[in-house]
C-alpha cells in the first residue's frame, strides 16, 4: 500500500486523538493514582509475557538446584549440619539474653515491647528499568501486606514495600536513590538517615557532623523511627569516613549487608504490634 | 508472503521484542554490558514501519505502549506517546531513507532510538530526581544500530513494501 504524496499519516485525526490521550494519561498517572486499576488489569493481561521473559532465568535457577554432584551435596550437608549446630548455640544464648532483658525490663517497670510478624515471600520479577531499583514479590494485600512495610533478606534490611496488589507487592530496594532509612550507629547510638545512591553504590549517611564519632567497621542498624522498620535490624557496615572540611561534614559510606543482587527469600514485616 | 503471514510475523516479533525488553539480565552482569542492551521495541517497530508500514497501526502503537508502560513500571502514556512518535517519524523518514537505504536507515534508527532513550531519561530525571548516566542514554542507540545492520538486507527483500511505500 503506497502512501499518497503529502499524506504520511493515513488518519491524522486518529493520530492526534491518540497523542492527546497519551499526554492526558501521562499527566494523570504521573500525578495521581486514579489509573492504578487500569494498570492492574494490563499487568494481569501481560502476565504471560512476564512469565515467558523470566523462563530462562527460572530454568537456570531450577537446573542449578536440581543438577548437583553427590560430592557437592555431601559438602553442603556437612556445612548445613555445622551451621545448625552453631545456630542452635546462638539461639540458646539469645534466648537467655532475651530472658535477662525481660527480667530487667520487668524490674524497671518497662512494659512496652514491640513484636513483629513476618511473611515469607519470593522475588518474582525484577524491574527492568535500571533507574528504579525495585522487585516484585509474590505476597500482597491478601497476605496482609501493606504499603511502607519493611522487607528483609536473610542478611539484613532489603527495602520497603511501595505498592501493594492483591497477590503481589512492589519493593523499593534500600540502595535506590529514592530510599532513605532512619538508622543509628550501634556503638554510639547516634541517629542518622542512610540514603541510597543507586546500583553498585554504597549507602551514605546524611548530615554527619565533623564531631560525630563514627569509625570504619561500625555496624549501622535501623533506629525504629519512621515506623517502617523496628529498631535493631542490621543495615550495613561503615565502609569509609572522610572529612569534608569545606562543608563541616563527614562523608560516611555504608556497605549494605543485604545482598540486593542475590535472588533469595524475603521476609516482609506484616505488622509491628505493641504489647 | 500472505497478509495473514505478515500479520503473524509482525505480532510475533512485537511479542518477542516485549519479552526481550523485560527479560532480566543476571545480577552479576557489569553495568556497561547492561547498557549494551538494544531497544528491542524501537528496532522491531522501525523495521516494520519501513518493511511493511501498514502493519504498524496507530492504535496498535498506543496499546503496545500501554503494555510497555506497565511492564517497565513507568507512568501510563509515556511509551504510548513515544511509540506513536516513532511510527509518525518512521513514516516521515521513508523518503529520506529511499536514496541510500543502508546508511540513511541506520542514521534514522540511531536518531529515533536516541530520541526515545533521551526523552525517557529526561522524564525520569524530572519525575524521580535520579541521576542519569550518559552511557545509559548513548549505549542503547549504539546497540540498536548494530542489530539494525543485520536487518538491512531483509528491507531489500521481495516481501518488503518499502520501495512501494515511498513512490
């Protein structure tokens, strides 16, 4: 079909209508959440594409977990037995410590104590947009997940939920530039905000005075402020401390303890109860 | 190639482009290699605009753009807008390409891909306040261009309506 001279678009009206529709959609979706139901429907319709796109990665993972040599299995088994033994000893120590803390709190008349429930989840999709460090997990509203819930991996703080669907949720990783975590340095109990700086970059602590006592190797944990994470979850280890005299501040970088590039099971803090 | 076959190939390549677009790279792939991922949608749709332009209807561009918005987790409308612009600009460029298909189509695909990548990056910069690396804007058009070179011989095949479309 040849295009007539001077008429490169067959239906100019349709083109303009769709162009205006796109701009309107963009304006509404960028500023409000009215279009979330439409997004959910399209997301549901596009599920087969997402499924097929993740097949190679899932197949590789499945093959990696099924095809292992007997020697490797023996080695893993030995290692797991050692780990179980070590962890049992740690649990015994922690249980004892917990009892002591409870007794001390009792003696001091301290009654408020936070307990949290966690929901186990799995990463089902990684956001292909590299400007957004986000993953989709396979638990959502129906499993009791809400927006702004802390997410942990087996090593430490991983991120927070930013959008929740019926059976899935979007998690913003802690090293995303939009993520900020209220933290404290466990050695000195000083409060800071740890901000993400993008992929492969360490976190930075904001507004650290020159007089602040922070050393390389200090453990940074959540402060419990902000309501997303309870206090005491490990965020990372201080990697470097540099004085920026011109700004009267210290530049402190923190290496996250969570393995944000590893596909692992995640725990979502579904609720923090006070008793 | 019958009309049904052409439609089947078009839909199949579009779905394949969507799959390749969102297929995750292994976590340990270095950043520079991630940037070398071509823009499969631009590649696919520009090819069809030049190969058999009637396949790339405006409504289809709008719908595919919406799917891409959701898959990419971007505000609804941005990819529809860019895909409509791509179809529009692609059709306008047919006359420009005619005299020297290999060179001029390569230049066009590079410019269009750069336009799409840069526009998206600017939008993200404005709405998300994130840092945009130059390599993430420049490398995808280069990667797309490399893949485009492989498609040029198909443009000249007997099934192509490219020559007819610009007469």
